[in-house]
């Protein structure tokens, strides 16, 4: 029986077999596009919480702590839903909400306003409040206190499970990179997980006090930068450095020394 070769000189990003490079590159391209879409989604949701384009500290505060000076429905009408109705309709709903959403005004006046501008989505779309029902509207007419505990719990575990898998595989691919000091490689691999945990903790802390909103910006920026570095280094070494024909050797063996 012919002995199995123990030569592992191919075990690095530039020298990987073509099939493995295609696998890794395809994954990175798909994940890179997915992360860009995630960033766009954040800008279109949280980024409009204060009614202005772009993600700001106020957006974070309004999303998690809430705008305690007004109702949830008012914050939406001054933010991402501002262009969904006429100024007159928006002001009428805001005034009604500020007055405590009195039932006496619902049937003769306010219900028709919602019917003209809101129910095309808020009666047929899953997970959106049904604005044909007064009790559903009254829940959102209360003072905005940001994300609920139930929402934070649901989104936290989804992010911790889902994004951790993304960072695991991106970090795994990056661990084959050559020419990077061991301490730096370890740090870059660890940073996304550390900043992700900081990001999740900051949501809960901001729910308690708006002063912690800075941690959300730091956490999101930190794991975005670290994962971007790993993405570009990995793609560069698999597509550009591999053309030199140089054999770099077993990078995991080198990193273990």
C-alpha cells in the first residue's frame, strides 16, 4: 500500500486547491453582499428613527430607549413613516395620540385617516399592527419606550447565533492567511466576537439608560472593521498572491510555534 504523503505545504490561502478556493471565495462573496444588505437595512430602519437620513446617536437612543417625550406612533410619523401620508393627516394623528387617543374621536374622524393612509399595509402585512382595530392603534399611541424586552430577547439570540456563525467561518478562512504576525491574526479573529457581545450588551444597557448608546456605535463599528479586514485579506491572498507561484507552507503549523 502506498504511504499517504504528509506534505501540507498547500495549507495556506495562496496555495489552497482550486476547489477549496472556489468554496471559500463563493462564501465570502455571498456573505460580503449579505453584510452590505444588512447595513442598508439598518440605515432604512434604525437610521430613520430620528427622522433624518444616516445612523446617529439619537437613532440608537430612539430605537432602544425610546423617545419618551412622545408616543411610538409619533416617532414613526416623524421618522421612517413621515412621507406615507399628508402633513395634515400626520399632525391629526399625532395630536390625537398626545391627547391620550380618546375613543370618542376614533369613529367620527381618526379611523378614516388611518383608513386612507395606513391600513393598506397595517391590516394585511404580517407582524405589523392592524390599524383597523382601535386597541391595536392605542398600544402604539402610548409613550414610546423603545424596543420591548421581548423584542430585545428575540433579536439578541438571533444575532448571537446567526452572526457568530458568520464570524466563525470568516475567521476560519482568515486563519489560513500568510505573512501576518500570530498576535495580530489572533486579535483580528477575536475582535468581531468581542465587539458583537459588546453590541448586544449595549442594546440592553441603552434600554436602561440612553448614555450607553455610544457602546452600540463602538460595537457595530468594531466588528464591521475587523470582519472587513479579514474579508479583503482572504480574497486578496486567494486571488492575487496565488499568482506568484510561491509555496508558503503549512500556515497553521507556523502559527503554532
